[in-house]
């Protein structure tokens, strides 16, 4: 009886080339995709090995060595404001409104002087703009009163600010202060569960799992790689598996991984 030829493992270079050519994988039919999503939602996908996780982040790093967030900002304060404004809104939508706002106020003192009504008028194209304007003025005043007008390098102090939750604090700690935090938004939540990389019922579950499994040397940029992957490749309605550079590692059974050319 002839022995089976062992499957060849894709190298990082081969995987990146396949993704760029749109030949990394192909989707199965809609019924198979729905079944795959159901399995993922119930945490029924196989576990990733340490070697597979290492390889996934090696590829992310090779494709984009210095990833950056897409929210436009000038300093830690404007970053904080932009992230607060981005709740239940797109980065693109926030970026359309903030240049005019930040041209008038890029410090807590200037923002507080601007006043809630003026801020509200400047951000009215963003969803929930009334509540967000109130929070922006509130957090500006609190920064002046309790932190000398500086954005604190402290999770508890950040989360005590109006409109700031764990995700916002994680973004500020990561981007402004270089902390290896992982801010789990809808994109990372989807990628974690769909791929099986970090399964969880809540964003906090997924965050804790990612902090557990992501190799330390990749943790600083992990949040950006995963957000960008979810935003542009592992899309909610129709993932672009054919362009996915981790398609052969992903545990989602809604796709078929193409063979590596000989």
C-alpha cells in the first residue's frame, strides 16, 4: 500500500504571495458557511497550537511591520477624544468631523472653553453626537481638575472619565503609551471567534484569551493587526478568504484552503 504524501506546510512567503494573488482559499457555499458560523459561535472549532499562533503573527508582522490605527489624532488627548467619538461609529466618519474640532481645540483646556453646544455642532455627523459632546466636555473638565490637563497613564483613571470604557482605555494605553494591551472591538471579537484563535462570549473573554495566547513579542501590535484583518479581510458578511494570509491556519470550516503550488 502506497504511503500518503505528507501535506506541505506553507511558508510565510508562500502564504503572503497566495493572499496577494487572491488564491489563499475559497469559500464554500452559503449553507456550509452558515454551519461554520454556528460552530464558531458555539466554541466548537479546534484549538490553535502555539506553533500556528506564532506563524499567524509572524505573517501579520511580515505583511505590515508597523501597523497604525486609522483614527486621526494629534496627541494623547485628541486620541482619547477620537476613540470616545468612535463608539458605534466608523473611523472614517469620525475622521471627517475631527479635523475641524481639533483645529479649534487640541487640549482639555481649549475643549472645555469651546463648550458642549459648539462641540455638538462640530460632531453632529457622528452617531450619538449629543451624548458624545457631553462626554467630551466632561472628560476635558475632569482631566483639568484631577490630572493637571494630562491624559493619565493609568487604566483605572482612564475608565473613570466620562464616556471611557475598557476598550477606549486599552486603545489609549496601547497607542499613546506603548502598552501591549488589546482593545477588542466588533472586528477583533469576530476574528477571534470565527477563526477559533480566541473564542469568547464577551469582548472581555476574547481579550483575556488573546492576552493568554498571543506571543509577547507580537502583543504590542496584535490589536492593530487583528482590527485591520477584521475590517478588510475577515469581513462580517462575506470574508475574503481568497485574500487571507492566515487561511491555512484558520479553523473556520466555511472555506477550503487551496493547495500550495509545487
